[in-house]
């Protein structure tokens, strides 16, 4: 019997879109803030193979019927679900000329569903398939962006108070997202520095703090802000400028002692990250499963960074990013959030059976030992609230 | 239940040393040539976990009782066999100060046995655990070094005749190892060029050929040889100089159009390979599971190279290297050999149930779909010919 005969053949790709309640809203710059309960739609992509299924939940716009029919099914159907590297490259090559529909986010959802399928088929959590490094990961509390909500994240003092609260709750580190447009007084280097100082004051010296501020500062603004948080003993400085300009990050990193981390949103997957390292644009690499097209390429970023003795800190939440954290020797943190005084992050989403990143009293997020990626869909909820399938 | 409770705990590490017959001998420079049948010893390392075992065969000197007791057992026993990344780093860190005993080759054997264990425990070939790219790989026939054996590889004409034979047998590419000391007239740039020309003549234009010659040529000798095989349309030029001198390879690569491949034996695992890429010392990266401490770090080399748009051609034979070939998009060949007119490479070794790299008539080596890494020990043979266990 040849391997092709032993294949776990993919026979269908399905999307179920359903409603659920969230307690956040987005401003017209795309930033998330607490909000009144509202009903929104999410989708779960299901890859069906002979004897095994894999799933991943995502926003409906990523898995629209057209992209599933035009790209995903033609590449996947009839193929061996365990040939992830082959399938990923087939999709990634098709992006040329079609990237507006066949997005990196879609590649990520497909790749994560394939990993989930493998874990479920073999009865293992995915991080153990890859080869685990750790089964729990310290989390940093990652705040929402600043706002103009009373008792929220309106003032530097609000940040300080919230940081002290997060520290009390066990978080071993905190990262601030500060004010960005459309907040009336944003962006403001001066206000960012005040918030960072208030948080340092609140948590005391030595406690790890990071900053992710407005992403469109000029070079000189970014350098001023970087020097200020360097003096406050911050652990890293994240994306203060447009990331398409690698030269700006080289210029800034050369003048700062505080580690510069990146890139996060820059186009180009692991290839762009290799260029950042080569150029000396970052001291810590950044990747996330939803930023570079899945766990498969994100793992390459981690391996790339390790080959250069560089940490790679994982961006974003969820089971895929937690899995990446669990297999890496060259990184410390899991990003947990976004957090806000008026928002209960720990509540399990309607459509899941368990939270994806449960935290203990010491601030560690634990890997699940259940088969699959670690995102367990509550099918009872999904079926009861389904609005469409394709 | 936490992941630690779900662990597949390692309970023992065993080595069985046994005798078998080979038809090769080594010269006093370490090169392999055909020889009369003789009995030699090999060892099989077995990692025993609760409900699963993994194995890998290696030379006895790699897994001496002392290194198993002093390093391997203290790191592995009681640990989860699926936490490969953690275990590999624990061993690799212990190498500092102990590398003469705790060699990269030992790390490789342990890592390969752990991958074998995972595959057997989950009923999957290892390349599908990692995520497959291809299930068959074109092989290049890799010759033994030149010799002074009549009808062997004594003359340029011998190489030409043997190359034509390999082409007839289906090999899609051929790599020459030419004459090295203690051959009386070696090393000789002139003779190397003659052999390369005879082989090109024998197989015709367009057929992929590579050269791996004496490894201690001077810069000017290497450049002369590189230019000659460039003119003969060779596909790559491999390790003509001491690899500790990265600058020599930068110097040479800058002056040659033919792709330079490396490093192969250079100390430093994936870290050194990152420096070769950064320095521009190679056009194609080289790694092998036995060169860098296992499949785990070799996969990082492949990912590193892919991030720089660079092929990474896998060095060496066996199930571990074939597995690496099967998961990589950025490489073409499996190295099959070493081959010689007087040696039957295709015969299955006494101690295996199947050859590790079966080749078809079109020159493709096929991955096994049996659980594990693809090296299936003939335990009946091993038990009947065991000379010691520890």
C-alpha cells in the first residue's frame, strides 16, 4: 500500500454561520471597545475527511461562499488532509493575483482547521503532534486601546488603576494599547508617555510592561516615545510606525536600547520576517497564526528567529497562537486579551464549550489536553443559532 | 486533567548492540569503499514510554553506556515523550562542556527515536505528523569516493561508465564524490575535472549532475574546479573547502554562477546555517538529520531557508532524511547512496525488515505509510545476533 492509498481524503468543506452575543463594539478605526450586548454573526469552517473533521471559527467575511467554492474546495477536495505543507503552498501560490479574496486570514483558518483535524483524528492536542516545549505559558494582559469612557481607559490614571488590578489578578506582565484615532486627543506621544508612567508607578519597578501605541507616528515621534518607555524600564516597543518601511525600524532600533519587536501586520509572511532580521529592524521577531497564514508558516517564523538566536513573541489570542507558544523555546509570553475594566474577557463565548486560553491564579494559560487545536465548538449552540450554511 | 497527566511518560532507554554483515570497508581517511563481507556491530537505541516505543539504529560508539547513563536517561526518564522540543533543548544545552560525549549525532539518534515513537503511538508515518508536502522524492545517485579498484571508480572513464549505468537504472540525477586521500594521486583538481567531464559526456547535456570533491582545496583550487564544472553545466558545487571558513565560501560564491551548496559538516546546527545565509556563503542551504542533531533542528534549517526563498537540499540517507525531504517545498532531491559498481546498495540490511529508501524505475524514492519514521528493525535478527544490551 502506497501512502496515497492510506490518505485521509478530504471529501467536503463546509461553513456554518451562526449568531451569538458579544459585549464589544468597534470604532470607525477598527479598534475594539466595550459595548452593550449585541448579536453578531460568526462562521465555523469545517473540513470533512474520511473518518475525521477539523474546525475553526472566524468572521463570516473570511469564508464567504465564493472563496470556498473558487479556491478552497478546488485545492482541498480529494487530497490527503495530512499533507498540510502541500495544501498550504497550493493555496499560497494561488494568492498571486487573487489575494484580495484568498487572504492570509483565509489561509490561516484553513490551516488551523487542518491541524485541528489531525489532532482530532489522532487523539492528541496539536502542540504534542508538533513536539511540545511547555504545557503552560505565562500571559501578559493586553489592554484594549484607550477610549473616552468614564472609568474605562480614558486617562493615564485609568491605565494605572487597571494595571494594578490585572497584577492583583495574577497577570505576570501587561501590555498597553494606548489612544488612537478616533479618540479626540489621539494620537499623542505625551499622553502615551503619561499612561506608561502611570502604569509603571502602579505596578512598581521590575514588573514586565510593554507598549503597543499608535501605529503611524513619524520617526521622531516614535523615537521620543521609545526613549521615554526605555527610561521607564519597559520590556518592548511595538509597532509605533508604518511597518511597510523597514528602514524606519532599522533607524529606530539603532538608537534605542529597549527591544524593538516586529513585524506584526506587514505583508509577506515568513519571507518578510526574514528581511526584518537581516536588516536589523527588530530585536524580537513577531508572528501570529492569523498574521502570516496559519500555524504552518507561523512555526517557520519561530524557527527562523531561533536560528538567529532571537525570541519570537506570538501576536494575538486563541488556540492557534497558544499552540505556537507551547512549541517554542524562543519566546516567553502568550498575549491574553484584549482586556478592559468594563469587559469580562474570561466569560466563555456562546459558541465554545471551553475558553481557549484558561488562566490560573499565577497568570499561566494552560494548554488543553483534549484532541485537536484547543478550540471546542459548542455544536448545540451553533445548530440552534445557525443562519446559513454553505 | 492537565496535559502533564496525559503524558506518555518515558520509562526506559535501552541500547541493544548486535552483529551483522556489510560489504564495505573504510579507508584511513574515513571514506567508504566496497570490501569483502565482514561482520560489524551496530546498535539500536530504544526509548520506552508507557504504551509506546521508538527506535533508531546507529553506530555503537554514539550510544555508549556512559553517555546513555550520564546524559540521555537523566534528561528523558519520567518526561513526556511528545515534548520533543523541550527534550531536545535540554540535551542541546547540556552539550556545552560535554559535547565530546553528548554529540550532535547522539542528539539526532534520540530525536529520531522520539519521532519514531510518536509515529508508532499514533499509527502514522512521521512525515504526515509534521505535515506532508510529497510522498515520493526523486533521488540522485551519490557515488562513493574514487578509489584505485580495477573496474571500480579508478579512472574518469570508470565514472562515466558508472554514471551511464545509474542513468539507465532510472536515477534522475547523479552526484560524484571524486578522489580523496589516501588515494595515491588525490586530491587533484585536474582529475576531478576529467571525471566530471567524462560523466557529462556519458549522460548527455541537461541531465542534472553535482560534485562533492575533496574538502580541503585552497580557495584558488576550489574556484578553478567550480568554474570547470560550471562550464560542464553542473547543478551544484559542494564543500570543496574547509567549512569553518565562511569567508572562503562568500569569496567563492561571489565569483561563480554555479550554485554553491552548504554547509554540511560545519559545527553549530541551524544557528550556523543562518549565518551562512546572512553572509551570502551559499546559494542552496544544506542540512541533514545526522548533521545538526536530529529531525527537529533539521526542520528548522528547512524553514529558515524557505524564509529566505532558498532551497535546502538534504544531506545523507535514511528514513530521517527522507522524512525531511517529504515535508519540504524548498528542495528537490533525496541523496541515495553511497553507490559503487561493486556494491549492491539495494540489498536490505540484515537488521531491517525493509530498505529505508526503496526506489522505483523512474528514480523516485517512496515514503513508507507504515507507522513511525520508516526504519523498521528486524527484531528477530537483532535478538539472534545481540552481543550486549545496556
